[in-house]
């Protein structure tokens, strides 16, 4: 009888141990990161935004200056059109068309430069943040970390959001 009881207890502990291990294996540590929030709130993100704004203001001032030149040329042409010879009027109109074309080209060039600058700065930060996320994920035992906006997550509990932790670590790493 004693052997029977001993065997039953060992079997019961084995079954319970297996069941507990299976339950523990089902729990996955999952995190969510909001990259846009990192861009908006991290030191590097704010610096990148300031640099983008500064370049944008410089480009905008240059476009505005050229736009004023075009406007002045247009006003001159309208004012003097009645007293000009046909050839002089055509020459001024041609000059105005060239200036307008130059203005459009400048706008397109600046827009392209602005977008490239913004893309390069964001990609640099994104690479650094993703490397940090991988490092923290491995160190803290996460099985999965998703980007909040890209993942399509519709519902999650706030404790899954590790964005503030990533921002703090990123700021510390960059200082």
C-alpha cells in the first residue's frame, strides 16, 4: 500500500509539474512601442524636428523672396504694358515666364531636399531606436515587441506600452 501511495504521489507531482510548466509557457511577454511618440518626445527626435524646421524656414524664405521678385516683375509689366513697344512687352512676358518657371523649379527642388532631409533624419533615429528595442527586448525577455501604429493593434492594455521606457533609455544613450 505504501508503494502504491508513493507512486500515486510521484505521478501527481509529475502531472502537476507538467501542467504548471505548460501554463507558464503559454504566457508571452509582449510589448508595444509608439515610434511617433519617440520622435515627438525624445531628445534626438526634438533635435531632428528643430533641424527640419530650420531648413524649412530657410527654404521658405528663399521661395518667398523669389515669389516677390516674380510679383514685382508682373506688376511692372502690367503698369508699363500700355506704353511699351510690342517687342519690349514680349521680352518682359518671356522674362516673367522664365522667372515663374524658375520659381516652380526652386519649389520642387526645395520640396525634394526637404523630404530627403526629413527621411534621412527619421531613418537614422528609427534605426537607433530599433536597435535599442531589440537590445531591451532580449535583455528583459520579451517574446514580441510591435510598433503600435504599424501593428494594427486595436486594443491592448497600457502595461504593454514600453514607449516611455524606450524614450528614457534612448535619451540616456544619446546624452
